[in-house]
C-alpha cells in the first residue's frame, strides 16, 4: 500500500485533495422570527386607515350636516384649535358627492373618519357653532353634537402603537436566541433539557474528604479502595489479565455512610467524578431521562478514567413491570433501559466505573444487579461498638469537650445508632451544653442528647393528675421489675415518669447485640414489654390505654416468630417472608384462610402467655413493685443503682456488660 499522500495516475502525480463537503441550504429559525416581526410592522401600516380628507367648516355644514348624512363627530383639542373628525352614515357614503372624501385603508377597508375640519377656539365655541347651524332643522330631526376626547401628542401615540411593540418583539427575539444558543453550558436553556445534570468534580473542584474522614466501615473501605487503586494504577491489574469492575452498589440502612464513602472515593481517586441523584433523570417530558443518561455517559467517556456516582438509584432502577398503577410510568422504564444499555456497552478499557447507593436493593431490577453491570454489592451495615467509638472520635474533635469524656462509654450507650445518628448526638450535646452556659461539653450532655433524640423533648410542665401519675409510675415500675427478674430481658439503664415527646414515661434498656436470637430470648423480651400492662392489672385490677407502644412491639415480635422465622411448633418450619420484595405487588396472601386463622391464634397465644407470665412474676414481687413505684413518684427518675437497692444484685450481669449493647428502646406509658 502506498502511504504517500500523492497518487500516481497516468504518469502524473496528482495531489490527493479531499473533496469539500457540499454546502446545502440550512434552515435557520431566525428567519421565522424576522418574518413575524416584518408582518406585524406591515399590518400596522396596511390595516390602519388615515384620518380622512380635510374640508372647511362651511362645506361640512352645507353638504353634510344640514343634509342629515353625519353619523357622529369626535373632537379633540390641539393647542388653540379644535380638530373634529366626521363619520358619515354608511348608507350616505354611496352618494356621488362622497366619493372624493371616502376614507379607506390600503386593503379597501373603511375603518376611519370620512373627513375632518379644524375650528378656531375651544370646545364651547364649536358646540355653539353646531347649535347655531342646526336651528333651522326640519321637525323630527335630532341635532348632532360631538364627543370630546383627550388625545396625546400624535408622535407619542404613533410610538406607543407601532414602535414600542416592535421593540418589545425584537428584545424578546434576542433573549430567546441567546437562551437557545447557550448550549449545554446553562441549565435553563430550552435545548439543554436533555443534558445531564451531573456535578463534575475534577482538578479545579476537588472534594476534600478522604478515607481518613470515614470512621468505621473498614470492610466497605477495603472494597472501594481497590477501585480507587485500579484507577490510579491500572497497569498493575491489567498486566495480570484482570479486568476493571464496571460498577459497585453500596447498600445499607439510611445514615450508615454510603454517600460519605462515595465522597471519600472522589477525594482519593484524583480522577474526574460525576455525582448526581437518581431523581435527576426523572422529568415530565418524554425521552428526557434516556437522553440525560446518554449525555452523562458520553461526558464520562470523554473524561475517562473517571467515576460516576448515582445516589438513590432506586428512583430509576425499580424493577420493570411492577408498577402498582395500571399503565405505569413508561418514561422511568425507558430511562432504566437506557442505563442498562450504557452500562453494558462500555468496554473494559474505558476506565469508567459506576458507583451507586440505595437502601432499597430489594426493589431494584435484576438486570441492573447482574455481573457486568454492578459487579459488586458492598453492604454498609450499622456500626458495632468499636466502630461507634471511632465515629464518636471523629465527630467530637471539633467540640470543646471536657477532658474526662470517655468515647467508649458513649459508644456503649448508643447501640443501633448509625453514623448520622451519632453526628446528631454530638451536635445536640453541644447545643445542650450551650443552653446550660457551660464552657465544655461533658458526659451528662451526651446522655441528655441521647434521651432527647430517642425519647423526644422533655415536658416537665405537662399537667398530670396524681392518680394518672401513680398509674404511670406503676406501669414503668412493672417494666423495670419484670426486665430485672428475667434472664434474657434487656438490662435496665434507667426508668422515668417525666413525659417525653408523645410518651408519658419511659424505661430505657441496653439490650445485648445478638447475631442470632433464640425463642426463649424473644419470649423474655415480650414478657418484659408486657410488664407495664401486667402491673396495672395486678395493682388496679384494670388496664388503660397507656400500653399502645408495648402492644405494637409485642405484636410485631410475635408475628415475626410465627410467620417469618418459623419458630412456632404448630406451623412448623415455614416462612412467609419474601426477601425479594415482590410480595407487595401480589393481591393475595401466600397462605390459605385456615392457615391465617391458625396464625392469628398462635400470635394471640404467644402474647397472652407472656402477659400471664408477667402477672405471675409481679404477684410474687408485689411489695417490691409498690416500693419501686413510690420511689419513682418521689424522684421521677431511677437508675440501675436504685433498683439494686430494692431487688439486690441482678443475677444476670453478664448481659449488657460485655461491651456489645443493643438498641435503646423507649416504652411509652
């Protein structure tokens, strides 16, 4: 093959000049707007008639006024003269004498006065002259007068009626052309609606968050750090034949740090990072979502190696064909289809990685989760006690704290808290300390902050009658007594009858963190929860509405034992739980009516059995229950040490002291 740009042809060397593309006539929308403006200007001149022919007053009087041809007269003052426009009756316009005066527009449309005359003086002078001229009218003829009008300068009127509308149209035209010509650079342009709304972080706008700012999440950080390392050193992996993972899905409960982890990836990778939300693809216009997906991946490919982060991807990634409403939202499905095509269409050498975050992985489309799209699913769990301590150390760093503050103690007091919850606790503690005019945030401020977040705002001024206060104290003392006497019930931290939020009283527990739960452990917890209502039954031989949250909790636990975990002997090893989340689209139960009746009976038997068990325990310790309630009425808040004085040392101290506490559970009175 000859690589020379010149071609050998018939013994002569002819330059290989590329053909110029033929210029075809292109349609320009500017001409449309120009034509509209010209048409409006032409209409102003073509369809506007003149003000008629000028005649003398004598001619008007003898040939028009006295002959009865005048329909009306319109007069207006101009300096020291009165100008009067005369409109002739339509029937009289056909007379030969009016052909010379007939007023028409350019299109032969009569729309103005026929003639006009000027009269020296004021309106009164003209009115007197018209009256004098019509003295000798025949009987039955009504005299004609004039209508007076105030008219501005003719030049100003012409400017307002013709020039100003044209200028406004030209200004609007220029404004629209600039908006349309802005391209993808502006978010409000008409033709940029299909452009991606992703925020780009690159060398000019780097994210300052790194993995050092992310406490805990060690396993998740290990996974994403490998992705970052691949983007920094791709040759290290490709030399061994490895391929880049195309996507990683961050799954976890709200507040566990999925978005924070993605920000850390953006700060560490030092590559272009596109960040957007799943809802940014959703638009009321058809096809916009798919267009934005195409534009996003086009920009990413141009800037590769790079990372795309889609937060809350379930907004567009929900399983197709599962819409609850007939017809569904085809636009959302089209957007998902385009996303699937773009993710699978990238070659392994493009160095574009997609990160996504969601707390609803169960509703995502299976095609989105297959290998080749999201190759990895990284689970971001709630932090354990060690990770909570690390998170506390990060968030209390900017606070002015007391020297004796123990982060390990705070970690044990906040089981089940996410990273966002811990950040909120630290902020609330600082606000509480400031409210009390303290110079530093101490341990009690953090404990008050935990109470404030979990239980709600303290309401010491709430009006409660003495009988109601005693009923609340008996209820809370019942919880404390039963939980103290049962081995597997969560150990009590404190009990209070001070109203908080919607509750009239609360018992605070520090449950053990368990990876698996056995039936007798769940039954002990249910029995402790029913202790409040059981105490009311033992002391007053009646019950109240104060156990609503208790009943809600035990019903959920009993139903889970029977229908989810297969812990019921009568039903056996069977579960009706669907981890894929598809049951929500079914219109029928996954069991028969007979089985439903059995489920209801077994749930009721479990709850009533634990309720009776709590009554028996309280009957045996009725004197201690009364003693505890009396002290509670007096002090309003009791702690673990107060219960030890009444009941003695708890026999099951190994629970809750191992450093693995669970969730603090407020129990409403």
